[in-house]
C-alpha cells in the first residue's frame, strides 16, 4: 500500500489535524496520549498558544487573476518542498512503535526536514538511512564533553546535517496529567496497563514486536539499559548547564548549521547570533516546560526584529493547520515546525500517517495563501493584517 492509494479516502475521513488527534487518542493507551498531548501545570500555556494564533487574522485581496501558491523554501543552502518540518519529540515509541523511522521516511518522501531527538527511542544509526538528506538532530547538551562529542559524531556519521540544541529545559518540568495517567519509568505491568493493552490491540501488537520503549541513543553510555536508570542518567548528565560558551563550542565540533531552540527573549536571540550560531528557533516547547511563559507566536515578532535577517528564524508551538503556518511565516518566521500533528498522524494511521499530516498542513497553507491573494512567501510577509479596531 502507498499513500497515493489511500490519499483520497483519508482526506475525506480525516481532513484536519484534529481528526487525526481524535483517531490517535482512540488507538493508543491513555498514558501515551497524556504524555503526547499534555503541557505542564494546568495546561494554560498550551491554551495560550492556541488563543494567540487564533487572534491573528488577515485582510485578503482579490481580483488578482489565477494564483498558484509556491511554498518551496531554501534554508541553510538546501531546498525544501515547503517551509514546514517535523519537530523533535522524545519517547515517541511510547505513543506508537517505530514512530521515528516512520516520520523519517515521511520527511524523505516529501522533501521536508525530520528532527531526531536525543531522547528518541531509536538511534541515529537506525533512523539515518530512513531520512536520507532530510535529517536534523536535536541535542540535549551532555555535561560530559566525551559523551557530547560521541553523540554528535554518531549523528553526523549517520547523515544528519543540521544540529538543533535545546535551551529551554533547564530542568525537567512538572507534567501533572502524565503523572495522573500512571506514567512511570519503566512502565509498570499493572492491572491498568494490562487492560490498556487489551483495549488497544494494534498498539500492543506493535509494542510486543518492537519491545517496550527505550532511550536507545543515550543507553549506549550507561551500563544499565533499564529505562528508569537511563532516564535518571539523562536528568543528571544531560541538560541544565547550557551556557553561551557551550554554544560556541558546538560550532567547533559540529560540521554544519547549529540552531538554538527554545528562545523567547529578543536579547537571547541577538546573543545567539553574536556567538556565531546559524539560526534561532522560537518555541515554548509546545507549552510543556514553563507555564508562565508567553505564547511563542507572541514572542516571534520582536525576535525577528532583533535578528534583522542576519540568520534564519524558525518557529514551533501550537501549529495545527496550514493557516497557523502562514501566521508564523507572516510574523517573521523563515521556517515552521510541528511535533504533535505528525505523531497524531502515525498513531492514527500508521506507516503513512505522517505523510497525511504533512499533506493536510501543506495543502492548507497553499489554499490559505491563495485565499489571501498571495502566491509566494515574500508576498505573504507583506500581506495586511486585520485589527479589531478597524471594525469600528
């Protein structure tokens, strides 16, 4: 089966990312759903991301004749089919077995970047052949230089060419919904887990074939492959000490573009440029880290202004449609990433679910560009926004 054979049927049954989310929630155990969909605290920041995106509307222009939207984008010397990429998501094997390989294959087929997380359940060596030329690698910065250099060498040797270092995890966040769902490391074989396995047979069969999720990239550096032990190792040895000197060092050991992810303050963005980083990624971690932060889309314009085109500005957090992608591009992003929508796709539809999620977003982006009256991204950035004050 190929995506082309099921494309029409899926567009009729699952025309929006929200449809994939509903289907995914039905097919995966509660603990996997809560880990994927939850924010931190009372989820207020997840809601703020959505509300802030919805506040941005445009004034469309008409009578422009026939328009065809062209979303092709060049970034760091490579051409992508759309200004859309697959953001890093950790522990994806908990949500659906082999998610990393499936989404890497989506990136390769559709010509969009796929970003592998340090805390993925598969290794760079396994995912690299699947992603081809579309591979980016996300780093939770190890404190030990030898581990850092080893992880980066493994990623580059596996074909990953762009490095994304995450800044916005100074410590693990409190994710109460996940705790209430019974999330433990490793997952416990409890009556609840047994019942979840029985009632979600496709997930269970896939997990039995592939084994319980493990942090395979990181466990390479431990003498114990127990998930609880490896998770403790991650908490103690990776992250929490990132500073500007470390960022500069990454430029010396990585042969390719280095992007700093999780930036919300214009001064941090300007500093990243001054120490020689190649891009700034505006994000609030999808609302999963600091519940008191602003919506990422609210922080984007000031950061784009502070950078002034010196390096590309990337964006994620709250993207659920092509219109959301368009909103971020209009406010100053050069490229937009999404995480949850692609995982929803795999959990809902399996092997080609990521393709379907990407097609939803890209088709919706093209449609909304034409509805607005623009044919390319430069015209989109010059489009006129609508202000509520204009209605009175």
